[in-house]
C-alpha cells in the first residue's frame, strides 16, 4: 500500500502522531480483515474469523 501525504514532507515514520498512523493504516487493516474472514470461511466451511485491531 502506498499513501501520499500532500502538503507535508515526511522524513521519518516517527513524525506521525498516533491518530495519523491509525488513519493511514486503516484501509490496509480493513483489507487484511476482509481477506482473513473470506479465506477462513472457505477453508473451514464455517463462518469466517474476524481480526480485532
């Protein structure tokens, strides 16, 4: 996943506060959660497993 931060130069990941990190990571974590649910649902032939972040 690539995130573009407009109007700001970021040299180090530590320059982000916790809220910004969560906002930037949320789309990737949502995709991971969805894929995990779908794969475990198919593999186990049961309701899928939801990840909690």
